[in-house]
C-alpha cells in the first residue's frame, strides 16, 4: 500500500485532525457543558511506555 508523501517503509500509526475551535453556543447543551468543563489529562505513564 502506498500513501502519498509518506516515505516507503514507514507506516502511519496516529492521525490527528487539526482545525479551529467553533463556538460552544452552537452545541447541544450536553455537549456544550462537556466542552466548557475543565480538561483532565492522563499522566504520560498511563499510555506511554
């Protein structure tokens, strides 16, 4: 399988979507509450080894 712009011998294992955030006012109330809540991040040791 050949994916353009990825050198032969490399396999992508992560994909990230990057964009500008939209207005929380356009979200359903449940999603708006979740979007505006403080972020809680996992410690690196929980998923990097």
